[in-house]
C-alpha cells in the first residue's frame, strides 16, 4: 500500500489511485477508481453534509473501503481529517473504537468550520487536549510543499504512530499540546500586522486564521493571513458571510483552483503568493464586508 500526494489538479489528472481522500483542488475533485472521499464541494456528489449534501468528513466516513497491499491512496494535503480517512482506508479499526468517536467528531467539526470556531464545538476538555497535541505534533513535523507527485507513506505512518500515542494519553505529547495552547497568546501579538476596519491582517509561518481578536482586544469579523512558510494566503470569517463567501473571494482573485468553504478558503496550493496578493485579499474582504 502506498500513499501518494498530488499537489495540483494538473498533476492529479495524470495520476491514478484506488481511493482518494479529500483530494480537492477548488472545484476539481481527484476521483479514485474505487472510492472518492471528498466533501468540500458546494453541490454535486461530493457536497458535504455540512452544506446540504450527503458526504461526511473522511475521518467520519465508514463507507471508505479498505485497500489492498498493492493499492494506492491519493491525497492532496495532510491534516487530521485526511489522516483519519487514510486510517479508514488501511483498515485501522482500533482508531475508531467508541472511546474515540467524540474526538473524530471534533476533527470533522474543525475541518468544516475551521479552528477559529473551536469554542462552538462542544468538545470535552480531553478531546480538546488531544486536538492541541496533534496540532503541536504537526508544527514539529511538516510536509514540504511538493511540486510533483510524491510518495508520502512514511510521513503518514509517522503521523499514525503519533496520533495513537495521543489517543492513548501519552503525557509527553499531551503536554506539548498544552504548551501550544498557552503560546497562542504570544502568537496573537507576533503575527499581527494590522487591523484594517473589521479585518485582522496577519503574517506568520503557521496557521493564524483562528485569531480574530487582535492584541488590543479588537474583535475582527475576518482574518486575512499570509502563511510565510508556504507563501499561502487564507481568508476566514468569524461567522459564515451572508453575501460573498470566502471561497468566492479567493476564486475571483486567483482562479478556480483556489478553494475552501464559505467561511474559510485559501489560495491555490501550488502557487506562491506575494505581499501584493495579501493587500488585494484584504481589500476584497473589506469590500465583501461593506456590501
């Protein structure tokens, strides 16, 4: 069994996989020959159950079939939901026992609502600790930004071992999660560029779109963040907008391979953004809020 990552729709088009997990590139879905676990489309067969469709998050999709030893699993990126889908595809049933069901519900919630809505999840303190521990591991263990189809099996195996340690209550990994949560206060100050009206602008080599309250206590309606390590821009809204959505904004700016959800969306995975793109995104979000 191999897990391969295709970083762009163009590369996915020329690559085959038995099962694909959340392999979505804006409006394009890389379909597996046997099964496609996708849920970020706003209509059609891969429309998520969070937006009126039928598709659950891959980590909570029991219909994902187990692959054989010679089969290929295709992904577009790494995150907890993708990892959960891959674990279902390899038949790792121990990760989905009843004791962990609420954790996977939290993982699915965060995947569709965004980390900035964590306070609305209703999750237990235990599962929140587990989630922060996984995020802490993710900060220390990152996939590069690939420019070609790449075998990432070894990375997913490493992530699987780390997640199992977290779910089993390993104190060392859980403590790293607690420290990560405490560090969010410092991250708020260090990543803040400016607050432009109701838009909080951030730049940092990591995820900051959950930080709607700026260091002065001003609560923003949106965050536009420049991820300096990947040269990637993410737009997010604290509440799902009634007018122009985050996905519509990024696709208007950067084309159909930009994508995401109504409340949080980002630039194309394979395209590097510049400061001028950040400024354009801020203006586009301001215009959307004013309308």
